């Protein structure tokens, strides 16, 4: 398989360099213990007021078949073009009000994102890869899983062992092998003042 390690300009911790978003997956189940590990990593994310507003619906091919089919049906046509190769599908859902006082939690999505980033980094450490997706029908997911008001379906994920790009349709295989690119540090770092673009080193 092509090396997808991030060509980082400064040394970064192994899971961050190893994480990427595949579209091709091996036809191989994820061991239960590994799934527990990625969820455990999500569990230890920080969150506003330690509210832990994240929820994940998880369905495995051959195990939670009905849930897997329902999750798959919520994906956009583009994502359906590849996501069915993954042995695990997930839906990330944020509780939008704080548990301790019922007030709106402006950071619920942020916290779900942090938990999901932890999950993805832990997955990469285990040789797995997650691929997050905004391309899904949130209203359909709410209905399919009877997700109550006060909970926001925000992201879907594939999870599994990354597979060969060549197994994908040609257009997707090309994207899978394209160089990984990022903005430079100075394009998002403002040193001391808004607009004072710079990099500390
Ligand atoms: C919130 C979010 C939504 C995304 N939605 C999609 C999506 O619907 N379909 C898709 O193929 N990739 C999606 N991606 C993956 C991004 O395109 C990918 O993370 C980005 O191109 C960087 O590539 P990398 O994750 O391999 O570093 C999404 C990523 C995030 C974080």
C-alpha cells in the first residue's frame, strides 16, 4: 500500500503522522478489543464541564447487520461509492444541552470532534484508520435510529484496516494516492494579534 504518513514539516507524535482517511479497506473484521481501545481513547477526550456530550452508534458488518445497513443508507451517494468496504460504520451524535443544568452547550460539536479525533488517532496507532464524513443525511439518521431532540447527528465514520487503492474505481484510486497537503503553520497562526501571520520557528 502507498505510504500515507504525513510529510510533516516538524516532528509530530506517531499517531498524528500515521492517521489518514482511506476509502479502501481490507475485507477483515476489527477485533472487539481494538474497537474497545478506540472507544476508550474517545472516552478520555477533554470536554467543556467534563460533560462528555459525545455518543456513537457503531455497527459491524456481519454483527449489527441491520444497524450497518441503516447507517449505510444515510450516507451520500458519493460516500456510498466506497464506504461499504469498511467493516465498521459509525455515527457521531452530540448532546446539545449540558447534563448538569440543561443549558445549551455551545461546545458540544467541538467536544464530539475532540473525542472523534482521539478515536482516529488511537485507530491509527493500531493499524486501523477512520474516515470521517459530513456527507450523510442527518434527518434520515435521526429517523432511522429514533434519535431524540436534543441530540445532533454530526458526523459519520468508516473504520477498518486500510486496503489497496487499486481495489477502488479509478477516480477514487487516484484520489487515494494523491499527495497529502496542508496549509503552512503561518497560514493559521496569528502571533499576538489577528492577522499577524507567523510561525514560532
Ligand atoms: C468533519 C469531516 C467531514 C468529512 N466529510 C467527508 C465526506 O463526506 N466524504 C469524504 O470522502 N471525506 C470526508 N472527510 C475527509 C476529509 O476530506 C479528509 O480528512 C481531508 O481531505 C484530509 O485528509 P486526511 O484525513 O487523509 O488527512 C471529512 C473529514 C471531516 C473531519
